C-alpha cells in the first residue's frame, strides 16, 4: 500500500519536540570520535521510548555504534546513517548533532508506517566520522551487507544535492636529528625541527604542480623541547586530499620526496607513516534526484552542486564505493555566513534555523525511502549507475 507522504511529514512534526531536544542535548554535550557514549545512549533511549523493537547496540565491534530496523524484513533495504561525533575544542562545528536527529526523525516517521512499507529501513548509528573512519570499520565488519542504498544528509551553508568529497590520507612524519647546545656548540647538532619546517616549505613550492581540488595541509606536532637545545626530534602530521585515488597517490609521493629532501639537506633521519583516510565520494545521482524531488515537494528546491564550494572528505565515500549512496548538504545558515569547523557553524548547529533544516531533512529522507520502496526501477537505475561509477 502506498504511504501517504503528508502523513510522513506529520509524523516528523509530531516527533519534532523530541528530535529538537535530542539535537540540542547532543550539541550541549559534544563527544569526540569513538567516545560518543552518552550521545549514542541518548539516541538509543529515544528509539526505545518510541517503541522500536529491533534495536542492537555495539554493532561492528564499536561500542558507540547501533542499529534499528523497521519494515517488512525483506529487500529492498535502505539504510539511514546517523553521525553524532563532535570535534575537539570546537564541539558540534560540523553539525553532526543535526545529522543524528534528522536520521532518527526519518526512521521513526517510517517506523510509524511500518505495516505499509514494502521493504526494510535500517537506522545505522555510525560513530567517529571526524578522523576515525567509523563507517569503514562497520563496512569491514559486514554491517552494510544486504543494504541496497545508504542515505544521509549533512549541514552546510547552502543546499546542494550531490557535492563531491575528496579521497584522503594522513601522513605522519618523524624527524630524528642530533641534539647539542644551541649556543655553545650548535655545529655539533643537526636540527630535526629545521627539516620539519623545510618540508612545509618544499610542499608549498610544489603547489604549482597540483591539480585542481588537491589539498595538502599540516601541523607541527613536535617542535623540540627547549630553545637552548638543537631539536633532536620533530614531527608533523599532514592531511593529503585529491578528487581521485590516482591523484592522491601522486601527491603522496610528492610529499614523501619533500620530506626526504628536507631530511637530506638537514642531515637528519625521517620516518614516514601513511595512514589511509577516506575514499572519494561517489554521489549516486539517481538517488540524489529522488531526494531533490522530495526537497522540491517540501518547498525547498536544491541545486545539484555548486562549484564555488570547497570539498572535504567523509567516510561516506567508502560507503559509496560499496552501495549506492547520497550525502546531500542542506543549509543551516545563510550562504557564506559560516562554514563547517568554524565556531559560527557550531552556533548554527543549535539554532532555530538548524533545527528547522533538521526537520526538513527528516521529511525528505523519509519520503526518499518510500519512493525507493514503491518504485523498484529507481533502485535498479541507482545500481546500474553505481556499477558504472565505481567501475564494478
Ligand atoms: Zn561532518
């Protein structure tokens, strides 16, 4: 039986006080990657109060991951993903509190229509998006098996349905020099810090050769211990990003050459550790347009993308390589007023405007799920597109 779309919207409106309280509580008690214990508990408690029977905590070996299910238990199966980790120091400056509340709202609205659903909807709580790759761990643990499409939304300063996200890796550099008295016998030493700083300069010198969209940015994590000692140890962390895995490899090799060149010039040793980050996001346009049609029906038509906006990275990229996926962005503030990972954006994530967008996202996600259940050709198209996009 087709699900009445307006009745889904009304279910979200009825749930709104609880969803808003959840979003505000997560925001007021930010927890960083892998230690989102209270946040996960708060979400699970809301699901329990709402009478969700199929609920599992600690899935995929992650104590702060969880899953809930509703529907007929059969395929197709659409997953709604909830993020709820915050950033160090600046709290919910990525608005993941609104992602969680929106996904929960969509799931509970659908759960209220469970007897009418011709498919299964899974709400998956995915911890540690900020640098922890929680979704990658869940993928490896088989949590996404049997999922036909994965949907989430993310706050931004504008509405864009299918914006790119970059492939990423972290590079950790450790320089090993020779200490000596910095005034009395500097010629006896070899400065690990100088090699570290020269690495930054050499990388900057290579930017002229980077393709559009490549990002290389780093911080010094160890710059020595005392100004009167030639630094024996220095260390830096870099994040390297590109729009394709191939370009990422090329830039990683460039970063390595810069570090080794700096170490050679400074007569110090260097160790490199490359930590794989996230894969590039394959936005499924078939699914994104279904979500876009739902946005339009709700009175907020959205652009497909906006070349003026920069791209970050997300572990949703890794999910998008395995199942057709969307990661649309919805505005929680005026265009240009604030951007992710800024203090003002953390403010927007607890604002009335942010909460209004969260409710809208819940409605659009719920509508998208029923659309996919009721029009099987859409999922077939999405899967064809996915295979072509990831080269399967
Ligand atoms: Zn984020």
